[in-house]
């Protein structure tokens, strides 16, 4: 979901690092074969996720919402030596494609795929485990995901939540359920003294959250 002018987006794409070949293939095939391909992070956002991960060099990453695996592959680029990324996907039909894409990108043992509902699986992870969390799943559970992962993130760890501008609806007059849920999330995080926070107008809005 994008709210940027397409000419601006093309300019941004042309002035960042090139999209790796495996990710180009995954990008193309997602748009050809998968419903709602706009859910893919894509070239520019993918390079942002990769750069943030490389800056942090996290030992453990958690992703909520794998989709076709594009963002997980980007995040895994910055893992510390012997680091691991755990990614959770609720849609069982996506599993063969996700595993195929991880094999294409040669992620090896860096990425562990967990199929099923996210909240029960999040709770099974130990506290203060993750350096980096990326939340890009069903929007109605964003607050639940945020509250569940906070104890699992180490101090100074980063949480990123995608789609927080919701095609501009959050600052407009729209009042549908998803828009209301995202507004509630943004308001909740803005008042949360446990974290530092900043919304970036990248594609559909990225909320950067740093645990104190």
C-alpha cells in the first residue's frame, strides 16, 4: 500500500542500492502469482530494512507476518554471525512458496519459519531475547502484537510496525475498523514512556520504536 507519488518512488528506487537478483525474482513472482501483491515490502522499503538491520547487526530478529518472505530475507542480510531470524506466518497456503523463496535467496539456517497464529508463538519466546522486531501482519492485532513483543525485546532493541499511515486515512476523516485500530496503535505508542518513537513516511508509513 503506497501513498507516495509514483515519480518520487521511482526516483527513490533509482537512488538506493540495487535490489538483489533473488529479491527481484521474488518481487516479480509475487505480483504474478499471489493475491494482494502490494503487501510486499518491495525494493526501497526492503533496502531500508536491510540497512537498519546491518546498522544494528542483531543476533536475534522476530518477524510477524512473513507473506512471501521478501522482508525476512532483507532483514536477515544484517544478522550478526550465527544470528537467527524467526518469522511467523498464519496462512498455511503460503508455506511452499516461502520455503522456495528462502532457498532461492540461500538463507540457509539464518531464517526459521513458524506457521500458525502469531500471538501464542510470541508468548513462547523468552523475555529479552530479540534485538529487532518487524510487525507486518493483520492490523486488528497490532496493539496485541506490540504489547506481546515489548517484554521479548532487549533494551535498546528496535521494533518496526508497517502500514501505520494506512494510505493517509489515519490523519483524514475515514472511520472504518482498520483505520480506527491503526489510529489507536499510533496514539498508544506515542504516549508509551517505555519507548522512543518516530513515524517515517516510507511507502504506507513505518513506525520506528526503540525500547529504552
